[in-house]
C-alpha cells in the first residue's frame, strides 16, 4: 500500500486498512527507571477486549490510583504494574520505573494491555534493558463513568498519576519516568509529557510517540473528501465512511464524557441509534465490524453518512472545539520527544504526523522524527522497536 496523500482526489484503495487500524488503536506507556515486566499470562482482569501480555523476567499486579477526572473530581482508576523479578536493572538500589497505557479499545470498562504479539518485541526489549512498566487504564474504562475519548488532559493524567502511584506502591522503583505509546497511546504519551508536572514526585525524562493520534479535524475532512468523491470505487468510499463514522461516534462519546450538557443521542441521525449505543459498550473490533453494513447501505444509497452521523454535528461549535482541544504538542514540552511514523499508515496519516512534528519543533520542543518506509499502522510497532528501546535506554542512562 502506498503512502496516503490528503488531497481531494483521494487514493483508490488507500483506505483499506483504516477500519482495522481504528479497531487496533492501541498502547501507550509511561516507562521509568525500574526493571520491567512480568509474565502476566492470560486475561488479567476479565476484559473482553484483550488480555495481558506475557513478558519475560518479572511479575505484575493490579493497583488502583487516584487522578483528577474531566469533571474536576478525583477518580479512582486501575493500572497494572509490571516489575522485574531480579535486581538487574537497579541503580543505587532502585529500579527505573515506568508507566504504560493501553491504547484504543472502545469504552468497555476493563484493564488490558492490548495485542500482546504486537507489543512483545519492544516490551521484552524494555525488560531486557532493565525497566519497569505501569499500564494504566484510561479514565472511565476500568471504572464507572464515561471514557473521555482522546481528551488530552484525561489521557495525560491517567499516565502520570498511575506512574506516581506505582512508584509509591513499589519503593524500589525510582521516580525517573518516561512515556511510550502507540496510536491513541501515542497521543496519551504526548499528553503525559504535557501534564507530568502535576505528579510532583516524578522526574519526567522524555517521550516516545509511535504513530500518535493528531490532526483529528483535518483527518476527518480528508476522509469526507474520499466519501463524497464519486470517481473513486465504492469500496474505497465505504472504507473511508466506516472509518469516519466510527471515529466520529467515538469522538462524540468522548465529548459526552467531558461535557455532561452535551446531548449525545441527539447528535446522531435517524439511522444512528445502533451506532451510538455500540460506541458506548463495544470494543473497537466488534464496533467497527458491526457498523459496517449500515454505513455501507448509507453510502451506496445517498453518497453520505449523514443519516448516521450528520456532517452538521461534527461541524457544530462544541464538537469543533473538542477536536481542537485534543491536539497534542501545542505547547513547548520540557523534555525530548521521539516520534516514529510508518509511511504506509492509513489510520494515522503520515502527512498529519509530519504536520505535528512541524508544529512541535516550531514551538520549541526537541523532536527526533523518524519515518519508516513500508510500515503500516500496525507494523510500525515492531519496525520501530529497536529505535524506541534505544531512545529510552539513553534517557535513563544519563545521570
């Protein structure tokens, strides 16, 4: 698959991986200086959306932590802490400590670590480099309440407060931390860098963002340009429509989680009730698969998805403001950032990650931006594993 170019003409066949990628938006992590991970086998918490990864060389347990929620109140959330079995990663009697955040899974309330096979290469690399990992749930996924999807403050705080709680629960962990994440998790990792100062006991060193979600409004506009381009094959338009509709429903759900005055049900069209309901209850794999027939019918019948999610809804001021507020990297970050992007990514488009890089370097953030030819949204994780582990090892090696 060739790189996407966000032009009105679109690209025939370019959206074939969008639905799978959206369903697989995964993983984010705060990694700090403690020896890492546990062989946590099977389903750690009864989640339907995934199971904890088995990682060599440590042990893990579930912990709870408190974080400020989007409503301004303290919330109790859950995390998995993975620590080494031995002392191989210790420095001055402490392990380097790390926090990791699961990526996009829809809104089921359960802890998980995403797709184990996809992330084991870099997780084992972190273990081998002597780091600990903390895997917090997003706000509202492991506990009661709505998940504020891609809310920058919520995502960042879930990372840093989980890391702080882990460091307190494990006195052997150091307070030096860094963040790593993929897709929605990459967005959360960048958010962690922005909100790290709120966890005063931690020393935040840097961030690895792998294909981070950004440029959501522009990405949605690009998908709309494909949906409405009648010169493209219907299959490509339907693929774009499934991605756009699912993405829009999750954004609307996130807005409802942030703003209780927002009328979520009224934001959908006459054929959108089932999509609205499933966005609140299903993991992303079944969610995107389940909405496909209705979206396909709408596009083939009318050329749009307005009967499910009206374009006027997404263009409404409240939604527009929420989309703009999700953008990471709008302020200068005090620590270095490594951004890793696959050029064949059809979920997080390379063009928008390039724009994110330009934005961040322009506002004074130190960014190391690396692209990987042939890497898709999923394969970028393994393709960039050595780069990610090397970068983190370098952060923790500094005095």
